[in-house]
């Protein structure tokens, strides 16, 4: 039964700043009978509604929802394609803004470390999860912007817009698909990524985590909104954590890929193993050329240092043609040139 969870436009207006009210109303007509305005973290309060709606606005913080994906999936089930859903979240980034007075102090460092371990790591580790939820009931969790957006995308929503108001991030999305029902999202420090290998075989490439959880669901969105740097990396990629930037700077995150080298999925020099979505961005002729050979740890990017995506494709095609004629000589040549560019010139792909 829904009790004191449904909000009317007048109560909603009183609880919001004028700017926020206008922002939300721009995407969902608040006064419309087809807009469902609630303040709840229980998916049953959504499913128990007897009416149908084309917009749902939930003013309950995502941080306090016990089963986030199940809640988003319930929202998805109540909407038709292109219907709107708006939610709000206190992201890690916004929460950290509130701690500026203590920033840099020993007390603050210790507090933030403890908070991160308990609120961030405990919910992700199987045997610690029960302890975390017994104490917190799933409330006040630490969640990043990229994880929030990624969860929405995994549950069948497209991110239309997001904006900060009064310490909360309001996310506007619309239903475009059914939920993926991902039962094994990547959380741990060491994780595997599905990549296109030789002869279109999907291989699992191991890496140390440098992005927030669920970031993989934002790959297409990030390329669409931010574009790419040197045809390879997303520009201003907010999915990368602070710790992840350090790992990437010194290539520490790629050390586990040596396991793929041992398994035989990769070779030392070769084109970079790509996700299916990024692989599909390549022209057909480039896709066909790529899958003739195993991907590699050291890509031709570090030899030619292309400036855009077209240059990246041209660089890889040049390498693959040379490799097909003289594989050993070509890989040795590319290896030494790449090492020179990396160690002497400081070449980076991001």
C-alpha cells in the first residue's frame, strides 16, 4: 500500500527551488495526470500503482535505495519506450564537496578512508555485504555519478541530461529498452572485459579496475557526448577514478593482461583488443582485417601516434598489412619503435 509516498505538484514545488522545479518540469509535465511523483525506495510502491504513466519522478535519494537495480527495473516495467524517468543522487563527488573544511587534515584522511572501506567496499564484497546491510539497511551508500548513470543504462534507460541542485545530482532519462538483468556486474579490483579476438572470438581480457562500477555501460554514451582523444580514449572521461588515473599513468592496470599473453589470447605486439561496441565503430574492411590476427599488448598506436579516429584506423591497417607479409620482422620493428616513443618521448594513449 502506498502511504504518504505520492507527492502532488504543490507539495513538490514547496520542497524545491524554483530553478530545480523548472528544470524537472522542462522534461516531465509536473501538473499532468500522466506524471507520477513519488518519494520512495521500495519498488513495490511503484508496481502497486493502478494507473499508467508516461513520466515518473522519484525524489528519494538513490543512495538510500536497498536494491537499486531492482528499483530501476520496476520503473522500467511501468513505462513504455521514450517515457521519462527522473531520479536524484548524492554522488561521491558532491559528497566530497561538503568536506572542504577538513580537507587535507589527518582526521579527514582517516575518516574518508574508513568511510570508503565501509560504505564502498563492504557492499561489493560477498562475505562483508551482510554486515554492511545489517548495519545500514542499505542507506547512505557511496555511489559515483558514473555508477548511477551506468546502472540506469543497464536497466534500459538512455541518459538525456543531468544537473546538480542543492548538493544532489538530478538525472533525466528515458526508457529505450528492457533491462539487461546483469547478474554479474564488475565490481572488484581485478576484473575481466569482453573483447573481440581473433576470428571474432570473444575473449576475456584481465585488467585492474580504473573506472567506477557499471562504467562499461556508458561506453557508447561517452563517445557520443564527449568524443575521443587521438581516436582512442574518451575526452574528459569522468568514469575514471582518482586511483585509476594513477594506475593508468604507469600502465599498472594492464599488468594482469600478461595472463592473457600466457593463455594465448594476446600476443606482445598487435592491435588493441576492443569491446564489441567500439569494434562496431570500425569500417567493415578494418573489422575483417583485425580479426585475422590476435590482438596485442603493445598496439601500433604508439608507433604512429595518430591524432584522430581515422588516423587510428589507418595506423592499424598499415601495421596489419606489414605483419601479414613479414610477421616477425614487423613485430620486432614496431616493438622497438613503440618502446622508444613511450620511454623517450613519453607517448601516452590518454
